[in-house]
């Protein structure tokens, strides 16, 4: 469904993507992991055509995206940081996006699902952070796109809304959508991801299932496996401190 070939991108002198090669199939959820600043958002924006790679190519359903802009209509995007036209209210925003995209789009059911009916007439600037996230999620989903890209969608969502969003993501996957998501919430990775794609030093360090990632690091816990990959030195210091603390607490236990 999506093929990324040798994509490179630098910002001024800073190389961020250094030859990214990855393939994603239809009907799966891919979780993009990697430390802050590892290029996850940059890579997702490259797929959306919002960032132009210096080198390489991206294919969606076999089409080179540089040569075919129509593909954008098939992608729903929930950005990490959303910028709304603040003077509009929620309803007006939905209408504006429908007009721009010249597509019908159905937000009614989604508004109900996220319990936003009462806020349809609220100016966007008065919405809380979590409410803005819900509006953002609705914008990504309302045109029923084949590919969904969620860049840290859960930030600021309360537990009920978070559960609802996760259920929605799984439902869309089961309807055959291809879903790309970044998150630092690791429980979400376990619950949602069919595959993990781990970005490190500008390249794909790992692609595979959660179980395969754990096995590759000889760890049982995803947080530890990721910490080990990201910063081996810090991880070993932490592990030493942990051993020390548990030895001391065992000693206390014994003395007591
Ligand atoms: N428009 C830009 N101009 C200059 N530098 C940029 C730009 N966008 C991203 N960068 C830099 O590229 C690097 C990768 O940023 P990116 O936002 O892709 O990281 P990320 O993996 O999404 O991080 P996070 O987990 O914090 O969201 C960072 O060093 C960032 O400062
Ligand atoms: Mg990011």
C-alpha cells in the first residue's frame, strides 16, 4: 500500500532522514516509535506531501506521490499540533473543510461518538485541549479515507475518549484501512500495533511485531526494550541502579 524508498531529508545542515526504506501493507496498523526528534513526524509529513524529501521516492498504491497529487484525498491526517482558524466554530470548520475538499464527508456520527454535539457552536479558540483533539480526530476520519495517519492522537484525551479513539482505530483497521500512528504511550502499542517501525539515527532500526522486538532485545517489557535500543549507556546505568536498590531493599527486609 505504501512504499518508501531511500528517503533522505535534512533541515538546513541537520540530516533527519538518512535513507529510510519501508513497506506497509493494506489493512494493518503500524506504530512508529523512536526517541523525540528521530524524524517520525517528518516521515509522516513526507507521506502526506507536506515535507518534500531531498532524495528517494514514496509510492502509494503503486503511484509515485510526486507525480500524482490525487492520492492526498485518500489520506486522513491527525497532526501532532493542529492549527485551527480560531474565529470559526466547530460546525463552521467542518463545513469549511468539506468545501475545500469538495467531498461530502460525514461528521454527524463521529460528533455523537465523541459527545461533541453540545460544542458544535463553540468557537474553536474556546475549546479545551482534549476537545480540540476530538475535532482533529473527526477531521481525519470524516471522509472515510483508505489511509489514516495519527501523530500522537491520544495527547490530552481523557480515559473514556482515549478508549473510544482506540476502538475506532481498531474498527477502521478491521474495515481494511491502513493506519500509521506515532505514540509514546506504550500500552497503546501493545493494544493497537500489528507492526512496530522503529526509527533511530535517521533509519529504520527495526520493523516487526511487538513480540519480535522484545525477543530481539531479550526483554519482556516494551519500555525496557525501547530504552535499551534508544540509549544503551543510560539503560545500563538505570539497570545497575535498579539492581543496587533491590539489593538494598532485600538487605533491609532481611535485617527487619
Ligand atoms: N520545519 C523544520 N525546520 C527545521 N527543523 C525541523 C523541522 N521539522 C523538524 N525539524 C527537526 O527535525 C528533527 C526531527 O523532528 P520530528 O518532528 O520529525 O521528530 P519526531 O520523531 O516526530 O519527535 P517527537 O517524538 O518529539 O514528536 C528534529 O531535530 C527537529 O528539530
Ligand atoms: Mg513528532
